[in-house]
């Protein structure tokens, strides 16, 4: 590849795949403009190699505190701006529209997002292989009683343990007892069991006659035909849980001391937020590019 940064070059290839760099007749840095119709790109580069893992069509490299590729979408006149659009197509086994990766030793982040309304929005299922950290969470759905005009929210049930919750109802037999059978994976997944029992339609001194063993437990002490509501909790003991226990308390790292995850909730200025400097730096960089 040519090393003279004063000239612009294009890579051309002959039918057998032998490539060479040729002068493009432009100087770097280069800036231009074009008016193109909706969804018609102003600039296209195609990598036609299809015999195996191929190289990229465009590569951006920035040394130091720079950005390799910058995309700016200006949504003017009521339009929607998209800074970078990624799409995977074809008949392959798998495709990713956008891939983010960071190999920074000191703490790399594959994808970082922040926005005036949302940092990210996903239209579809999301698969997380690691641990998800959040300030809060819950579900948001169309309200069952007024789906056209209202939303309904519920918060997650939180615990300092990696706890699972199971429950159900059972009817006692002629001896005032019931065997509650659990899934065959129950004891493989859980340990440290806790029990709760509630009589329905009457009172009886019901109790756990036999604790969980063989993925089942026994309730006794009730009246024949009585319905009992039960709840059992267990702490996960699968391989992932055992190797990734959630710390209940921990000291903040040195670079976050004196800063807050949510400074506004503590009556502090946003400048004391953990991510403030990162957002400020990225905003300044994008602002300077747009001004240019």
C-alpha cells in the first residue's frame, strides 16, 4: 500500500484477483459532497472475495486518541438521522450487522452508547452471555385494560443471592398430606432451600414433613381435600453461578472514587458521574467533525 499521505489511492483488481494501488486523482485529507436519492449511497466499496474469510471493504485507522470510522446522520426537516448503519445479508450460517470489539488491556469496551433519550434500543430478543449490570429494571407492556393508550410497568424482584423462585398449589390427600414433585434438574441447579406454605379456604397446622430430596418434598398436617399454596426458593449452584457470584458490596476502583453512577439522584452535578468524561470527550470530538 502506498505510504505517501499526500495522495489518495484506490485499490484495483484484475479478474484473477491480483490487486494494485493506483492514484485516485485526489488529495488527502479529502472532503466532498453529493446529492443522492433515498437509500442510494453516495459512496460504495465492494470486496468481491468470496472463497473464504475475506478482508473488509473499508478500513479506518486512527492512532492515538482518535476514531477510525466516524458516521454522522443529520436528521433535518423531521427526518431521522443514522450515523452508522450495518446490515448482514446473504445465505450464510450467521451474520452480524454491527460488531464491536476492544482488546484494550486496561479495560476495553466493545460497544459504548449514550443518547439524549436512550443509550440503546433493541427491537427483538437480546442474548447476553455474561452478567448484566443495571441500576434498575422491569417489564413494560401495553396495558391489558387499555392497550391503545397506556403502558403497564412492573419492577424486577431483586436479591443479594442468585436466587430462583418456584411456587404452586396442591390439594392434600386423605391423610392431609401432599407430595410436591419438582423438575428433574431442580437439585442440580439449586441449593439452600427455603419454604413457605399457606392454607386456602381454612386453617390447619401444615408443615414440611420431608425436605427436598430426589427433587420432591412432602407437606403434612392439613385437612383432607384442603388446598395449599407453596413457595420454594433456591440459590443457583450451576457452573456459571459458582464462578461468577454477584458481590453484594465492593469498593469502587480508584478511577471512580468520589464519583457516582447516578449523581443526580444524590443531588450532585453531572460532572461527578462515572461516565461524564467519556461522554464529554466523545461529544467534543463529534462536534468538531461536524463543524469541519
